[in-house]
C-alpha cells in the first residue's frame, strides 16, 4: 500500500481559519498561526492553506501568513485560492509555499496548468476539483468555493488537467464536505481509477474509520482533513485569551462541533492507521 500523507486543511477567510458545511456557512474557528503550529507539532505531513473567498474578490491574501509559517515551521506548505497568473504563483512560491493549488483560474484558462508546470515543475502544481453530484448521477466541477457551475464533468476535467501537466489532484465532494457523513467513494473511485498522478481527497471525514476506509477502499495518496482535526484542536488551544474580531465566541470556547464528527488528534489517527496495517509517514 502507498505511503499515505495526512494533511490538515486550513480554510482561510481574512485573518482567520474558518469552517463550514458544503463549503458554505463559514464559521470562524481560530487563528492560522496557532492551528499551523499545533498541527506541525502533532505530526502533520503537510499543511494546506486555502483562501476560500479569494476568487470572489480576485485576490489572494495569504502571502503574510505563508511567510510567517515558512519561517517558523519546517513542513511542506501547499497554498491555493485566487491564484490567476504565473506571477501570482511565483509570488506565493517565493513567500515559502512548496506547491500551489489552482481551481477557478485553471478552469477558465486550462493552458495556465501547462504554462505553470513548465515554469515551476509539475510537482508544484495541484489542481483542485470541487465536485457536486447532479440529478443525472454525474459529477460536475464547480468553482468559487462550490458556487459556480462550470459544465465540466469531473472525470473529463481530471484527465485534461493531468494531460496538461498537473502533478497532483485535490478533489472535494461538496455534497459531503463538513457533514461528517463519510467520504464519497463513488466520486473518488471514478477519479482514482483513471488518473495516474497522485490524488488527495477532502470532504466528509467524521471519524477515524472514515479515513481508514477511504484509504483501503479507493486508490488515493493523501487525505486533507479539516473538521476532524479542527474541533479537537479547539479543545486544546486557548482562544479565550484574545478576543476575535468576528466569530461565535461561545462556540469557540466550548469546543463544540458537528455532533456527527468525532474529532481526533493527528497523532492518534496516525497510530490507528498504522495499527490497521496502513503505510503512513512517521
């Protein structure tokens, strides 16, 4: 079995880590710096930063966060949201990111994938696919954090992105994201059965068995996890020490979460997966 990577995903809106359901109803949960440090010390293999409103406002505001993280934490950083040009990508990489994630810009200009992979290397370019199941049973790619229909079928777009030079795919089931109901095995299998490049999956993990099952049932290379880790982290970080500009303070202090989500430490998840015979990074 492959050496599976465990990647905390931090969705960023302005200065805060946020979390929603189906990529909507975003709720502030804390500060990126505190989450990143906690995950680094807990054994994360990589960190994934996504500016979840960047495409809506035609900007990416993560440069300062990336620079600060890269100086203090020695862990691969993958960054996405609002990257539209070669210069945008270069700026994020120069700030300390190891890989970039493209979605909206790649859909609107697929040749950007080819240009970026030739300029920076295919291993640097990750294509994110936000997938939503339609009434006819087919999955289509969406952009702008799951808001805008593109007309591109997920499998077709995955193959096109691979052909253009993408080094990795990040697929999110918008239908499952934030629900704690488990992964969308149908969607993941449809993609993993046809592509040759590494696949990261995101959306739906509600307990450690969901993570184990998706690794054993489908052919993936990494899991990007947010709620499952965030709500355990909330129990251990002292957010009450500093008032946040926005967000539900009672929620933050309580460590409350979606009741379907049985949160876990990264280290405990890794131990569970290792004990289950799954090859993961130490």
